[in-house]
């Protein structure tokens, strides 16, 4: 594997621009982990209600991933990416009226719009990077691009914890006094307004990136690369044909479980830290940054290790280690539990891109549609996060809620060792002809 180039020189500029998208879309993804405790304070939500932040967000992925693939299948990766960036910017700018009006539902809709844009970006970028070169290095190439995702995640967590969190946490006695004096609602509204500056800056940056993507020429072969040599194929994907690929179908479920584990862990990590080692919100937010740093280091380490070890085997070993980490978090909540969850981010780092690359391998002209269906599996974050919040509310234990990530890593381990073996009509005969160029 080490003798193959990750990307050719002529494709370097579009590779860099699209790789940067992995950084950019991670920022709103991980700002959600800041919004959850912030909205719990400013809108006085319980943990289940706060988990709806992720439900609204990942519902956007679910609803828009397939339309995104159809647009790119008909037109081009570039068209889909530009549409995604424009939706992303629109949702970010919607935070201004949402904050001024002060309605939780408007924030949820803004997050939905952002996620609709990110569905275009993730569907396009993941598939584009996968086919932008030698198929033998697709997992390595995608892991390299995805390595910039945690850098964006750390940026989002740091900016959010420093500029959205005020650090003001009143006691019940002070809150009652503020309510009696009639200033409590003003305090809550000031907390809501703190989300405006970060999202306005994000929106402006995204519009700049729209211009850059628009001006750069993308290699035409990436949009034609899926076209089959078989004259009976029209070069476009068909959903029903994807049912013939067991490794793809199992990959959808693996991504569903993995994203649920990742989103749920990060969404409630701050609350876990506050509950078990009694840190205030700003200090608790630092542990999320630590987790994302571990995640980023894990991406780069994983990319290097894949030059020696098979991606599926490496992911299997990391799944087993994460089962151990989450078990510690459940059984030993406190210092050891917190650091076990932080360390689990290192081992989860390679899972999303590796599942994606293994899932779309050998799909030929069905790659774009298949990729979009794997992106739809991100709905796992929308489903598992409020369930974790419900478990925590019902049991009065954030540790017990970590049973959801535990179950998820068990399935990811199964997929890594057994379920990811490529199978289907195109893989064994024409895969290398279809994808190479």
C-alpha cells in the first residue's frame, strides 16, 4: 500500500479545497456539544429536550443526503458542494433572528438547515476523495482528509466554550431572587445572544469558500469514473442494485451505530464531567477539547498505521479497546471514567471514514447513491442522543447512558472483523476497471 500515491499532483488543488471542507463542517458539528449545555441553561431544558439539538441537526443529514447524491449524480460533485455551502451559510446566518426572537424551535430549524448543507458536503466530499485516485489507497486518502475534521471539531469546541459559555452559573437562591426582581428573563436572553458572533463569522467564511470552489476546476473524470464499461449501464446509480451488496448494507448499520456513539459521547461529555468531577462549565468544556485533540491525533496515527495494517483489522482492534473504555466510564464514573471517555475519542477516530470507504468499495456506478445512503445513517446521532438523555433523566446517572456507545462499538467491531468483506456483482470482476483512471 505504501508504494501508491495518495493523490496525483494535477488533482492537488481540488483535493486541498475539498479536504478543507472536512475542517469546516466539523465546526458546527461540535458547536452542538456546546449548544446543548448552553440551551439547557438559557431555555431551562432537561437532558432529553437538549438532546433534540442533535435530533434536528442529524435529521437534516437524513432528509438531504439522498437528494444531494441525486443532484451530484445528475450534475457534478462541484455543483453539489456549492449548494451545500450555500445552505450551510444560510443556516448559520439564521442564528441571528433566532437569538433575537429567543425561540428554541427557530434554533432547531436553523440547525436543520445547516445540516442539510452539510449533507451535501459530506456526501460529495467523502465520495469525491474516495475516487480521486488509486482505489487501493481510498481508505488511506479518506482518512487523511478526515484527519482535518477533528481540527475543526477542536476549533468549534474551543470557540464555543470560550465565547458562548459565559461562565456564570447562579445558585438556586440567586435565581429565585432574580425572578422576584424581574431580571431573570433578561439574564436568560443575554445568554442566548452569546451564540450570534460565532455563527455570523462562520457564515462569512463559508461564503468565501463558495467563491473559491466556484473558481477552481474539478477533474471531470471524478464525475465520470463510476461509469461502467458495460454498455447496459447508463453510468448512473440505482438504489435497488445496492441491495445486492451485503457489505454495503451492513456498513449503513455500522455507520448508524458509530455516529450514535460519537455524537452521544461528545454531546454529554461536558455534563458527565460536571456530574462526576464537579467542574464548572468552562473547565468541563476543556475536557471536550482534550477528547477532540485525542480524536485528531488518532486520525493521523490511523492514517500512518494503515500503511502497515489492513483498515478493517485496525478498526476492529480499536472497537475492542473502545468497548473497554466505555465499560470503565460506566462502572467507574469519576476521574477514571472521564479520562476513559476522553481516550475513547482516539480509538473512534478512524471509524467514520473507514466504514464509509469499506461500505462503498466495489459499488461502481452506484457509489454516489451508496455514499449518500451511508451518510443518511448519520441519523444515528439524532436517535441515540435523546435516548441517552432520557436514560440519564430516568436513572439520574449520566454513566448509565453510556450503555448506548457500548452497544454501538460491539456492532462496529463485528462489521470490522466480519461484515465488511466486500461482496456483490461488481466487486470481483470490474471494480478495479471502473474506479481506476
